[in-house]
C-alpha cells in the first residue's frame, strides 16, 4: 500500500489482521523509482493524492503487479486506458457518501452566510455585524450530478427548505431534473458532484459561468478541473458571482496536503482566490472522516484479497 500516512497505516494493520492478509505499507507514493518494492505482490493500493504516472504503472507491471486498487472513488489520477494496455487492472473503492454530503452542505451554509468574512473579522477583534447573509429557504440550489453523493446532498438541502433542482445525464432520484443551462440560470447556488472525465473537464467554462445568476455561488467538492478556474476568478473579481466554496482545485496536486508555512503558494490562481473575502478554499478534505478513511482502507484491502482469490493465486 503506497502513500500511507500514519493514521492510515494504523487502520491498515487493524483491517489486515481482521482479513488475515499480509500487507506492506509505504509512506511514499507509487513512482517509477520505487515500483520495484512491489516485487512479489499481485496487488498494490494507491492514494488519490498524487498522480500515478504511466512510467510508474509500467514499472509496477514489470515488478509482477496485476491489480492497482485506488483508495478513492475517482480515478482521474490514473491513466486507466494505459494501465489496461500494459496488462494492469485498475479498480476504485466505494465509500459512504454522507461525509462528503455533510461537508458540501456546510460549505453551502458558510458561503451564503458569509462565514469566512465573519470569522476573519472576529479574528481581528472586530465584532460588528457585516453584510447580511441569505436565508436557505429563499434559495434555489442546483445539484449537478445525481449519483450517491449528489442525492445525499439533495436530502440535506431539502431539510433547510431550499428549492432543489438537479442535472444528470441519467436522471435519477426524486428530484426535479432540468437541462444544465436551465439549472445554471435558475440557481442561487450551484454544487458539483460529477466525476472528472474528458467530457466534464471545464464543465463550468467561461460561457456557462456567464449564464449563471448574478451573485450566485459555486460549490465544488468533486474535482477541481470541473471548473475553468481562470474564468471563475474573472467572474468573482468582477463581482459577477457572489462567492465560491472550493474543496478541490485545478492543479491542487502541487499544493494541497503540505504545510507551506507562510511561503507564497506556487499555484497560478490560489493566491488570488484567497484574497477574495467571499471565497472559501479547503484542501480536498470533504471525504476526510474517520469512517471514510476506514472504508477506503478496508474496501481496497478486501478488493485486493478478492482479486487474488478469484485469480486462484496464493500470494
């Protein structure tokens, strides 16, 4: 298991003992240079936090690996077609959607109630009231993607009295489905819950952002590249949009999950985003609950054990 942080490694030991399978954990992420360490293993488990390069995939195959299990739902950090072309199977894991749905709802509330502005004022010992926020029951929220997480978000938002509409290429769930452009034009808040694929990259591009209601808020807990960040920045800085809450960001791989200790962030847009008071950025943390961490580890280990058993191997 590559890319195991201490907390995750502890979970691995517990789950491996429960399943009775031998596991080696490494803090380092899978790379071309360390792939040989997987020699003798049929399966490796990788994290979503760093891209697994094609060179690393080929090196894993040459080391004898047959399955790459990612401890994530999304697989955009792996070139699955290339992996299959060199004889590697790639699988993801499913985990409870409720943690991400809870976090999304929190970000919606923080954005419409201007929580970042309020907290920064309090930190500066300024205890005056600022501009008022918006009441949830007065809002239309558009949910783009009605899969397991999207539907859980719909349930939570309805509890606050919002009007909720959705867009999905395969409409599902008891919610009003509308075309994407109609959703953008009608929604006070747009929240994204679709996977990143070639067809969804920059789903919110300059043209679609221009269709959104003046003052609308964008929330993204899915994948950063669903949004054309340069176009979003332009709309925020001009005042065309009312705010954004971003748990994911284009180019986050070079910035998130590290302590930058007051240094300037080496990212083309992040410094500008953080300078906008009505923008909230968190470091791809929506999934990060104790329950989900265990489900990710257990799901990956069970999948690997199942693969070995199905293949009829004893190692």
